[in-house]
């Protein structure tokens, strides 16, 4: 699954993070997997929420969900997660249109 974070298609990268988040929620404490997501997230260039052919993509929300879940599971410190989220917010990208910032807010609260 980690290899998909480097995949060419956005849906491959975004949904890999969704699966990895489910694994953390189920008790997986693979710090290496967290570090891969932490590296991918602020650098993801395709942040569109929806594609007419592919459907919902949600790279920004899925990444935020992963970071919040990792923090809640004790896999990462709150400071570390805040730093990663801040880099995502500051990264150049197209304008968010589907309340992506709300999912980042939830990750901060976790």
C-alpha cells in the first residue's frame, strides 16, 4: 500500500492514505508508514476534491484524517502533526472548494 503513495494517479495516492488510516485506527503502529504519509501529504500536487470521471478524490481530507488518527493513536506528537498540517496549508495549490479545511480542523482537534 505504501508504494501507492508514489503512484502516478491521484486516486491511487489518495485512497492508499484512506486504507492506511483504517489500519492505524485498527491498531497498526507502523511509524514508517506514518512517515511516508507525512512526507507525501504536504507535497501532493493534485488537491482537487472531485473529478468528473473518477469521482471524489479528497487527497487533502484523507491526509488530514490520517494525521489526526495517527496523533490520536499516539503514533505522532501533536506538534509533529500540526507542523505537517501547516506545511499542507502553506503549499501552493488550487483553491479548496469542498470544505477540506474542515477536515484539517478536525485533525488538529484530535
